[in-house]
C-alpha cells in the first residue's frame, strides 16, 4: 500500500493463528499461515505504549493468509475487563 506521496505504508495487524500450511506457487514452496484477524487494534487512550485489541464476535471471522516469514512477532493477549473481546497485547519487544 502507498500513501498519497507514493511512499510505502506499513500496517500492523493482530490476529490468532488458525493453522499453518504449505503451498507451491510458480515452482516456489511457501510456508503459509491462516490468521483469524482481530476486529480492531490500537493503543490505550491513557498510554500510547500499551497496545490493545478487540476480537471479533463468535462466528464473525475475517481471515488473512500470509507468509510465515512476514510475521514480526508472536504476542500474548491478556483480558483486562469484563468484556470477553477486549485484550491488552503483551510482547517481548
């Protein structure tokens, strides 16, 4: 994706891994991941260094397939209130 200034834009997504699989495309073997995407992700309103996400309701999935090597890091999700869909994101970074 590019900005209006024709500069590349980086997007970060949060999701949970459904499964890994292998595929061959143009004689290239690819290790791929099916990811169930979060509904939204961002940072806390009181601390912009603390990421958080909202998971989708049961039965309302949005999937993404990506290359395994495109995954930047694995993270943990910690529920922080009574809403079963709201989580803080914890990481080793």
